[in-house]
C-alpha cells in the first residue's frame, strides 16, 4: 500500500472515530480507534505520540462505557508512550485520567496519588491551568473521602490560581465548594 493510501486510511479512521464519538456512538468509535491503533502499531511503531493519543482516546471511550479497568489499562499504556516522548503535558493528562478513573471507582487514595503526579508535572512545565485543575481534582477526592480540611486547602489553592488567571467561572465554583465544605465541618 502506498504512503498516501496509508495516510488516507489513518485520516479516515481518525475522522470516523471522532464523528462516532461526537454522536455518542461509543462502540463504533472504539472499533475505529482500535483499528487505527493496530495500523499505527504496524506501520508507525515509533510514533509514540499518535499511538499515545489514540490509546488515551480509547480510554476515554472506555470510561464512557463504564469499562473502568480497561480504561485504566489504556491510560497507563498511553502514559508509557508519552513518557518516551518527553511530552510532559500529555503525560500529565494521563496521570489525571488515571486519577479520574480511580475517583469513579471510589478509590480516593489512588485518585489523589495520580492527581498529585499530574499536578507535579503541570507545575514543572508551568501549565497553570492544569495545576489548578489538579488542585480541584485532589480537593474533590479529599471531600469524597471525608477529609474536609484537606479538601478546603486544595480548593483554596485552586481558587487563588483561577483568580490570578481571571477564570471567574472556575474561581466561583471553587469558592462555592469551599463554602459548602465549611458548612459541613
């Protein structure tokens, strides 16, 4: 198969997956992404960036389908791909994705650990919004684990950052969560 045909097939699969996902046809999106991943693995084994993105997208579909253990495996595989590329932003996203799956499984300690890994990477690369979002994720996990004081502290850190970057909506949400938690304690 020619290089042009390979690219057209890859592009077509990506577009199919995107369309299916946006229409809520998650199984069809999953099938297209699996086929895309197989083609990438066969034809572009060293393209860890595209393979990592595809694995991450597969994980997102698996979360939508409530297939959490498979999603964890997909996000972990994507994380390993991104570690080999020095793409710290995508690596941080995968730590956050893994944390969110653990949160959905009500494994709050594991969720916090993974969110903290994401937070450290976002801070390392100076991605302020990513760091603030991880403070929010950590706060939520603490709150769900009934660690109210820790949750308030994390929401406060997030609120300060959101205010600094003038994200009024997220700042207001963090402040609202702080107020609700302080009423509970």
